[in-house]
């Protein structure tokens, strides 16, 4: 089993997705700002009612560029923890 960690954090002001493109920011920002990606992922997971999340299938896509593997691992781990 994966240990579940609770991390105290605060939102970033620039984490507002625009249109259907999701959160488009430079990779360096995701790597340099503490909990930048987890904050955004958790906000997305929290926006879906828990009853609708249980037993559902989540698809994570990527174009395979730099940081994709790390980002996918974070998304999958957080989805499992939720």
C-alpha cells in the first residue's frame, strides 16, 4: 500500500486554467514551486463529488516531453490517495 501523506499548502494565484487547455505553464515553474502540481491536481480532484469519483476510471494523457513521467506519477498517486 502507498502511504497517504497530508501536506499543508496554500494556493498559487496563477493556477487558473484557461479554456480547454488546462494549466499551461513552463515546466520549470512546476519543478521550482513547492507543491505546484499537487495543488492543481488536488483542486481538480476535489471539484468532482466524492460519490462520482468512486469506482470511476481516470485517464491521464501526455505528449511524452520532459517532466511528463514525474507529473503522471504524481497525478496517479494523488488519484489513488483520493
